[in-house]
C-alpha cells in the first residue's frame, strides 16, 4: 500500500484521538488539578464560587469529559478497524502520532476560539492577564498542529497489511 494511502487511513483516527486526548489534558489539568477554570466559570449565571454555580460547572465539566472520552473510544475503534496487522508498528509510527498532535492542536484552536473568545463561557485563567493566557492556548494549538503536520510528513512508509519492519 502506498505511503500516501496509509497516511490517509490513519489520518481520521489519529486526529480524533488527538481531540479526545487534548480534551482530557485540558479538563484534567486546567479544570481539576490547577482549577483555573471550569466549563461555564466565566458565565454570570454559573459562578464557580457558589454551590449552585459549582454544581452546574461540575455538570458542564462532566459532559465535556464524556465527549472527550467518546472521541478517544471512536478514534481507537476507527484505528483498530483500519489496521489489519502491524498494530505495534502503527503505535510507534510518526504518521499516527503526527495526526494525534494535529487533533490535539485542532481541539485547542476550536475550544479556544469558541469557548474563550466567541462564547466567553470560560478562560484559560481568569484575571487581569486572561487574554494573554487565552492567546497562549491558541498559540499552543497552532504549534501542536504544525509539529504534528511535520511529524506525520517525515514518517517512513508503513505497511498496514504485512508484518515487514517498515516502521517510522
């Protein structure tokens, strides 16, 4: 199978995995561990410093984590269905991990533009420098897309049907 066909076959599963994993990093690190924001923490209706507001923010975080968990499951299912053998080499391939980084970066870009800027439902870190934190989040997303694109383009051909050693 030509290298371009292999890249196309793992593009969608890799990107969906990246979206889910990027969402998990955001939700677990920024929402739970650092507690910089919650899903709805910048809305006037659901301030995180009241019990009812925190309950709604926790529900929002739970729904967000459900979507990211489903993205990971869907990405894994798609990847599994597209790889007949050579699964170990696929997991080590630059093509797959490049697409995972692209998906993660696309998550950051979409979530940053929609939730931080358009809807304003939360910010990376609320306070006097929140715009800079939000712009940094977008910059990180763009860098992840660029790094992922470069990584997946530099991988060697990967045979998804045979057990020959052609891993990238």
